[in-house]
C-alpha cells in the first residue's frame, strides 16, 4: 500500500539558522524571566523539596523551643520625683543643681546612674548568689553563699547522698548535713535539702564578671513623656530575676536618699560657718555706726539732708514726666501732619494719650473728627458706596479737613503749655541751696556705715533662710526615687514554643522556595513547549501527557508488552490523541514527501524514546501506512518485548551478513506494522552501524515500506545515534519534561548538526505531569462518544 498523499501545508517559516538557547552578549547563561505561572510551576515541581525543608526547619525550631534554656524577666517600676521638696513644702527643692547645660535631662542622668557599675556592684555584693554558676542542679537549691573578701575564683564539686553533702576533692571527710555550709575556707555554700541530682559543680566567678552579667541583663527605660521608669532584669531562674530587680531598685533608692542627705548635711555645716561670720560682721558694723554718731552728733543734719534730697528727687521726677508727655504730643502732631498716615490711626493715638484725652478741647475735636470719618467711610465703602464727587462725601471731606486743622492747632497749644511747665521746674531746681547738691563729709561717712550695716543684715537674713532649708532637707530621709511597683513573679520571655515552630515553618517554606529556585537555575531543564521550541527550532512541539487512567507512559522502570503500547491499550485516551496529533504534524510537514526514514532518539536515557517509537509506528500503521520499526539500540534492545517477539535475528544479524533483509523482518499483530529487532549485541555497535553497507541497507528498507522508523540510543550516550542520523532523512527528538537539561539538549543538537542531520520535530514527553505543574496545560484528553 502506498503512503497516503495528503495536501501539503504552507511552509512553516523556519529559518535556516537553528534556534539557540538564550544567551547574553558574553555567552553566559541568561536568566529566564519569572512570571506568575513560572513561579507556580517551580513551586509545584519542587513541592516535595519545599515541604521537606519546611518540615526540617519546623522540626529544628521545635527542638530549639523544647531544649532552649528559658529566660525569665522581672519588671519593677519606679518614679523619679523630688519627694524631699514635697515633704518640706518646697523648702528643700532645687538645692542640688547639676553642673551642666540646659539640654541635660535629669531623668536620663538618674537612669544612667541606675545602670552604672557602682549600683550593679552593690547588688552583686549584697547577693553573693550572683557570683556562682551551678551545673547539675537549680540555683535555687543553694540557700546560702559566703564569699571571703578578695576571693576571685574557685570551684566546688559536690556529691549528694542521703547522709549529706561531701566535697569531691575531700572524699574521706564526713558528709556535711543539709543546711550546713560546705566548701573551702574562703568560699562556702549551703544546700537546703537533698536534691534529685547526685552531684553538682559550683563555680565562683570574679566580681567584675558578675557585675558585667548584671549590667548585660539589665534594661532601664523611661516611659515617654512621664517620670516613670521601668527596671527589667532577665535571668534563667524566675526567683533570681525577681530578687535582683527588687534589690536593684531598693539599693538605688537607698543610695539616692543617702546621697541627698549627705549633701544636705554638708550644706548645713557650710551655712553654719557662713552665718556665724555674717552675724559677727553685722555686730561690728552696728558698733561702728554707733561710735560715729556719738563722735559727730550728725542726727539733725542727716534728717535735713534727707528732706532736701527727697524734694530734689520729686522735682526731677516731675520734669521727666513733663518731658515724656511733650515728646508724645510731638510724635502725635508729626503723625497728623503726615499726609500718608491714615486719619483714623492719628485719632486713635490722640484718644489713647492720657494727657490729650483729659484736655476738653482736644477730646471734643477728636470725637468730632472720628464721627465725620465714620460717616464718610459708611458712604464710600461697600459695593454701593458713593463716589468722591457726591455732595455728602464732599461736605464730609471738607469738615474732616477743617476739624483736623483745629485739632492740630489745639495740640500745638498743649505742647507750648508743657514747655512752660518744664521751664518753671528747671528754675525751681536751680534755686535750691548748695546743700541740696552734695553730702557733707560727715553725712557721707555715716551713709557708708549704714549701707554696710544693711548689707550685713541682708546677707545674714539670706543665710539664715538657707540654713533652715538645709536643716529641713537633712532631716528628710528620702531621695528622688519612689518605688511604684516592686517586681512581681518573673515571666518567661521570647516567643511561645508554638509560635517558634510556626515561625520556623514559615522560614522553612521561604528557604525551601529559595532552594527550589536555586536548583531550578543551577540545573535548568525543559518544562514547557515554549522552552523546547526555542531549543530545537520546532514549532509547537507535541506534548505527550500521562495515561488517562493515571498510569505513566514512559516511566522507569520500563514498561513492557502491551502496557507500553497506549495506541492499542487506550486508543481513546489523551496520550493516543497526542500521538495522532504528532502523526498528523509529520504528515503535513513540508519534509514528509522525502521522509522515508525517520530516526527517533533522545539526549539521554529514560526519556521514553523507545516507547515513543513503538506507539508512533502503531499510529502510522493505523493510518494505512506500511511501517517498518527498526530497533537500532543494540545495547539495550526493548522493542521486541513490547510486541512479544524474538530479539534475534535482527539488525545486528543483517549488518553482519549472517541473514537477508527478509529474514530479519517480523510481522506484528498490528496491521501494516513490521518489526526488525536489534538482534544479538555485537562487540562494537558503533563500528557495525558505521559500515559501508549500512546506507544501502536503509535504502532497501525504505524501498520496501512507506516509512521506516528507527529507535536509536541517546545522542550523548554513544555515537550510534549520530551515525544513523547522518544516513536518515529526518530525526525526531524525544525530550522528557523536568529531566532533560538545556545544556544537554543544546549539546545533542550541536552534535546532530555536525553530522548533517535534519531534525524534523520534537516531542515533549511528560509522564510526571511537569507541564501542568509548571503552568502549562494539556490539550488532548481523549474526546470520544463516552465523553460529556
């Protein structure tokens, strides 16, 4: 039967240049742009890896949450306020002024003191328990610790029995009863009761290390816009955290009160000395005044001088008052004479001046001028105001001008009167006797002595007042620190174990996705039709999906017999429809007229080329094409098993000359389909396939059949495929989705191009459903009479 002559389709438009894997300008591998479908595809392809990493991370987080040493935090609340000032009614406030600028925050300064090594050292000295590290039992099992002064480091190894506690370095010593100190002369501990452990090690750390530990676990923070401070301490034992937090605030409160009381005491002692000196100086000054008055008898002269001096001062004050009033009138007159100054402003200044407002004439003229101005403004303002040529406006303008002139004249008259008054005061001052102008020598000396008395009296009064404040402050036994809330039961810090596991799971999912993308790009493989089309210059490669029943068509280990022949076992399934689409694509290609021999190969093993060759041969045979299927993979022959035939004689028998062509061709149960098995495995299949008579043998096969399909080994595995590709009319590449690497496909393509092979198409084999998981879709689902 002749091959069916179907109408030819239009040329595919392919260029003579083969498609290349997208490279950048430097020839390095270019990253594939990511879209949502590709991202979802990567996640679906590597879902097992992502879940594995997520589970491992969640497991690690759970182990950490279970095995970690819990940290407990105790919080005490204090208030920084001047309690001394409130108790003394403000008399003791403001005595301790820091030597700093206005930008210094006293609250932050006290916080720094609370966090200092001095306070931490006081806590360590008052709690010797902070200087020990216990391994083997809880620290609360120690009911007492005694450390001698200067002892920096030591180690006690204790054993616990029912009789008591023994030192490991003194095994012969009698056990010490529980509740009794045990240890060395300079380092003793006390265990209250027999613990569950049989031994423990207690290490004494240096004082500075303990101080550093206290500072490192201490957090002091002020609440915003308040004088409240939170003092938080963390420890691996809740009772220790609570004790240290309370001890910190108590010691700081006591130290602050003691410092304040000490400063008040020092201030009181200082003021006592200053007050004694001031009282002594005041007594001496009073005695000097009394002696001077007895000697000079200057009481009457002093009184007269005082009277004269008072009169002269009154005259000077009166002159200053008149001079100021005259200057005010002159300024107002200048403002009235200024044509650019608003009239209303001048009137307001006149009415607000005490002197001018009390003048009846000026007050009357000012009120009249203000009235005229108001009437004019009411006529000319607003959207319906009158123009300047309006008779009423003209009349008011004339009245305003006349009144202003009369008012200015009245102000000038007032200024003239003031100048006359100033002249009279000057004349009265000049007529004063010379005794008004200066003190006599005796009176000057007396005034000096009296000034000294007043100065000493004032200084003594000030010192006496400060001395009373200092006594009150010294009597107050408080400072600036008030404990609002002592530390309660310490609470565990950090995340709850469940949240840690959830966080670990989220981090694991994130890391798993990142690892999936890393694997994707470190080992790029073909997942979709578009990727394969660009690699092999094949338009719309056919995708071979899974079996409709859920079985995988090309899956290792290999399927044998009828299980692999989906064209026979499931002729209406999606896989069979895809194979028919491949057959149609080849028939309608412009190469089909000359396509007598077709080589089916792949880049590597386990990509499904043998099963593809068998099913494609069945598809062509069912179309009425006489097909010869040749198993040219003499190393791993498989086609004979699929059809239930013998392996030998076969191709190797024919090429070795031990049989004729007709002797090695076997009929199958499929009409129009014959099989040439691989035959026995030769010593060197590549040399056998590269012999001089192989091309003639292929021509004889093509002459006896419409189509010869050859199943060859993978291109990159051995040289057999390249040798046969150079002798056949076309090559069909089978690529397994998710397994075939881009570099391998490119290398296989280049190798076929070097031998002059012609790749007529490509098949994307997808037994694992990678196309769908990468965001693609299948188009062949077995549409038949049972479909709805």
